[in-house]
């Protein structure tokens, strides 16, 4: 397998492998020329999974969580690289409110896939507590734990307020400080560099003190996260399925401005996108009606469980596409605004979707894409991941042997 790393300089874009899109840095010419003329299908591309534990209409949150564990075993056997769980609060739609618990259970029931969070919403918690939780996970499952962190609320303003310990003063915007503390607690030898010499927290011994540490990823859907990940030298995951407007700009900025760190010597970016695969395009579109309605409802602040395709089609046909004044596109739109390059969901046959994913990876020079699939039927969801894995020829060797962290 070829070792392909996106160029960290301004010449990193190779748009069609037939030439170089801009004048390259002299030292990068051999790097780019090696891949000129190479078909995109030959580039190594890993696939991972983001599971939000969606609750299908007519089922309970407990059944949704059981589905998540069944899916964990399923994608572990198929060759997916990572399985991340999201953090959402007070929603009938999504049952993943405590991703660290799901990570522990899923890691115990799988053998090879990396488990992690996509992500922990750090402003709700103390950095020390998160360090202790993930050091415990790392001690139980060495070299298999990812700690994806974000700064979004994971719910509405009321839920964010209820999660606060101090409700008497405004919430400080201290995410950079929290991030520095978290990294220092996980890597005590870096305390002087991250928090300055003689910091009092350096005397804290974070337990359990097992060798190594979980792998920190910064998550986001804006330029702020891209800038921060590049400055801090952290791997970066962009939530394209959630907010596709800044996808290319954020990932390209991160790749071009990355500063090497003890965490990564070169940029490592990925993005999460929605996917529904089926045996025919028609069946994939039918299944996608559920997520079309889900997206529409969310834009109207409606967080009901995932509807069946039949109910979704009836509701989509009956409801008007009233504009939402908070969002610059109609509430009934499935895809992102027309100026975006890629939809939030790829739907179709496995070969069609595989080609779309490879094209996306080629354009953005990423070596991994995270797949988020939501359908009403749990079996249809599992089959979507199976079809895609087969079309992408996913390997089944240990991820830890294929990924440098």
C-alpha cells in the first residue's frame, strides 16, 4: 500500500491527477509526481462509522441502544476503521447522550475496531474528569480509544444551561484553556509546553496511569475548528453531514496551515458524511425518505424519532416547504444549498456511492471518511454498511497496525 500524505504546503491540491493545479513547492514535486496519472480507485481510503443511536418510530431508546451494539459488532467484522458515538441531549430522536458509556460497551464486544467519541462536548465538563474517563477506557482497551472533542452544546440552550454547574455567571469562552489542560492531563510530560512552567495542576497524577494515551481528535463544522486543529497540530474531523457550507475551505486551510506537534507530524483530516446504500437506486431513495424528513423536522425544531419511509413520504408530500428564517435554505430541502459542492447524504447503489466517496476523498486529499447512516430499519442500516464495505474492498486487518497514532 502506498504511503500517501497530503502536502502540508500551499501546493497540496491535485485536482485530477493529470497535473498540478498550482506551482508546487520544489521539495514537493516528487511527492506530487508519484501520483500523477494514478486512478483514484488505487488510493488507500479507510472508512469509519459515526453512530448517533437513532431511535426508529415505534421502538424504544433501549432498542436503539441495542441496535448500536449490534451495529458495532457488524462493522467491526466488515473492516471499518473507527466507530465513534456522538453526544446529544434531551432528544427523542437520538439515544446517544453518554457516548463514553457506549464506547466502553462497544469496545468490550468488538475485537479490532477503534472506539471513540464524535464527540465529547468539552465545555460541559472539567478537563480532568474527561481525562480520567478516557484514561480508564485506554487502560481497558489499549491503543483502541479515540477522544473526539467539540465545543457545540449537543442540544438546545435550555439543556446547555441545565448542564452547567455554575449558573450565576456567563459561560466563559475558555475552550482553548480546557483543551490545553486535557492534553496536559493525558500527557503529563507536556505540562510545561501546554500550560507553562510550575503549573499547579502538574502535581495531579491522573489515574489510571497506563502507558500511552487515547488519541485526541478535534471535531468541528466551522473555520474556527480548522484553525485551532491546525495551530495545535491535532487530527481534525469535519462534520460535513451536519454543516456542508465550509467543508472544502476548512479542510484545505487545515492541511495548508498545519503545525507539527507531538500528536501528529503531518496533517490528518477526515470528514463525516451521510450514506445510504441499497441494491438499487430506487430502494436507496426510498430509504432516504426517512432522513429527508428527519433533516426537515430538525430545521423546524422537531426532534421526533425516525419515521418509516412510507410515513416520511406522506409527510413530505403533505407539508409545505416553509422557509426557516434562521437557515438560508428551505425547511424541506434534502441537500445543502446549491453553492455547496457535495450533498450531506450520498444515496444509491454501492458502486455509485463508492465512486462518489473516492471522488470526494480525491478532491479533499483525505485518507479516511466517516460514514453516518440513518434508516428506520435497523437491518437496512446494517445492509447499507455491508454493501459499502464490499464495494470499497475494506481490509479486515487490525486497524492499529494500519494507522499511526
